[in-house]
């Protein structure tokens, strides 16, 4: 399915042969299983969803948020705990936004949902000069609205559809353009402590989500309705990572795993590790350093060379 310029949902694919259909179904089942496993693991690793939670699932109309809702609904059926899912979309009043698409889709799912009408588009257009980047203000307005709405509907978690590639891209963006090592955490307490944001797809690869969305035929709403260019810096980082991944498959995964395995004493942040007050402690018996006894100086054991130096100095 796709959404036409006039906002109509269209279906335009030729019917596959029975063999093709069987193969595609097997591949889809594998993909769906993998995505569910990854989402389930992320939820467990970060204790994202607890019994009794009311999870507000934010839907933008893009592939990632549709996939998140679908996977969470599947997990909800098999989870050993009870939790609620509420879908929420924010209609930012961008020109040409097909208002009927999400309600139509969500009605079919039979899930509780809300559409928040908030004309952030006009606010952004009014406040930001022509040609300047609009995404910063737009995101802040959206975040504020969603946080407030989550409290209004008594949601205890806010689920966002960012995936592993988004998280790694954000880390490089912050490093290259902000000189800081930070990304998008899988779970975040808002600054005022009133909301918890979760990213259940933190372990999912974007290319799997593209395939999943394609197989499911989600009615994707174009993301360029605001007229803003996709963030050029993010695009550059994306291309850099894709290039690395082509040269060495698995590199993005290694980078993400590194983010879960940080050794503060091996970094350089004095606010996170107390480098200044490092003290030596020789009270315990010294362990042999690796290869220390095998080293030689001028053909003699290094230990003897040290003694000789000591004798000369005396
Ligand atoms: S691309 Fe458009 S809708 Fe998205 S954050 Fe930027 S200004 Fe807002």
C-alpha cells in the first residue's frame, strides 16, 4: 500500500506465483521473529515495560513507528505481564497531511488512539527565518506536546520508533558537530522527571524495518510535507556509516555494542572519572607483569639490567 498525492491509500503490486508467495512468507516470518526477539530483548535489558504500564506509542506515519506498534501489539499478546498500548499521532498541520490515513489504519487495528491537532507548522514558519533549519524548534514543540499529552492520558511510558541506526547516527552527529559523546538512550527520564521515554527498537536494524514495512504494506505518510530538507549533517553521517558497513559488514553493530560497554577509566572525561586523585597502592603482593621475565637487555635478563643500572647510579 502507498498513499497517493491526494491522500488515497493505493495498492499497486502484481500478484506473486504460489512458490514466490511461499518463499516470501517464510522470509517474512523469519524477519518478524527476529524483530520481535530484538524488541523483546531491548525491553527486558532496560526494563522498558513493567506490569500495569500504559504505553503511549507515538506514530508519525513513517515506517518505523508503524513497525513499532505492530511488534508491540504482537508482544502484548504473548507477554507474561499485562500492559496497555495507546497509539498517538500528532497532526502538525503540515500542508497536504493526509488526515484520514492514520485514523483509518488504527480503526482497523481496533486499538485505543488519539490524534492531537497542534499547528506547530505555522509556529515554526513564523519564528524561523526562511532558509534556516526548522527541525530544532519543530522537535521541541512536538516533544512538549507529547510529554503533556502523556500525562493527560495517564500514560506511564512514551514509546518512540528510533532504531539502532538512528542511535549510532546520533552519536556521530553529536561527536562531529557537538563535540560530545552522547546519543539517544534506549530509556530516558525526562529532565523534569515526569515522563519516561523508551525506544523498544533500539536493537533493530533499519534495513530490517524497511523490509518489514514493505511486506506489511503500511500506509506510509511522506515525511517531507513540512518542506524542510532532511538534515544534511545527518545525511552525511548516514552515508559514512553505510560506506563503512559496505566495506566491513557488522561495523554499525560493533559501534552500538561499544556504546553498551564503556570503560570510563579509558576515556578522558574528568567529570565521570576521578583521574586527579589516582593513588598508587603497593600494599598487596606484586603480580608478575606479562612477559616481564622474558625481556632481555643486551642479551641479559632485564631484571639483571635493572640491578646493574641501580649499581651504577649508586
Ligand atoms: S523535517 Fe519537518 S516535521 Fe520533521 S522535525 Fe524537521 S521541520 Fe519538523
